C-alpha cells in the first residue's frame, strides 16, 4: 500500500488596498503624519495575514483634507474604480469612519464591495465583513459615526446662531460699506 502524500498549496493571493483619510490638511506637511500612521498600521495588519495569502497592492488610496461626509474624494474614487476593474480583493482601513461617515454612502460602497467579492477590514475595530458578526458590528459603528457627524454639525450651527445674536460676524462676505471690527 502506498502512503498518500499530502500536497500543500499556497493560499490564493488576496490583493489588499489600504485607504487612508484625514479631514483637515493640518499637519499633513509633517514628515510623519496621520495618513502615514494609518497606512503603517494597515500595512502591519496585512503583513500579519500573509499566511492567508494577503498582499499589498502598490497603489496608494489616500485623501488628506477631505471630509468623510461624502464620496467626492479622489482617493476613494480611484479605489472604487480599481475594485470595479477587479484589481482588489480586500480593503483595509485604520477605522471605519476613515472610509465614510455617511450611512448611505457606506451602504452603497458595501454593496459594490459585495458585488465584486471584496471584503472590508478595519484594523483597530477588529472585524472583517467575511463574517456575519463583522457585518453587524460594522453597521453599528457606522451608525455612530454618522450620529457623531450630525452632532458636530448641530454644535457648529448652534455656535453660529449664538454668535449672531451677540452681533458677532460669523463669516461670509462683509456687506458693502461695512468693515470688520
């Protein structure tokens, strides 16, 4: 009787893209900034998954100085185009709200990811959309991210109303014939 030999095959490569975002341009000119820190953490995570065939794609998807309230960002647009072109199997972010703070936009992106077989991983929030618990956690976190964005908007609006009531200038064009004190 011949002994059966077990053939070990390498796992199918999982092409991973890292997406980073920072809402303001403050600090982006530093040698090591928030975008660099997000990317470094995501690269380390991908490296820790190399036993499952995870590899980093060479393209960088990054938006410095862009809000997460919409998807009108060059980095996210290129990421979505590359997903549609079949070049990416997994999107890795530092935190969910780096990709989006809009529940509607995020749901659209997750639909696109699902359609193209792309999984989504958040490094610091420890979940992966390949599992049902990961998808549930993701939806809860995104709901809170949108809530936080709406609260910030309300606070800003309330502050401007209070400033106007006190006769303070709150921005915009100064009326012709008036000077800013």
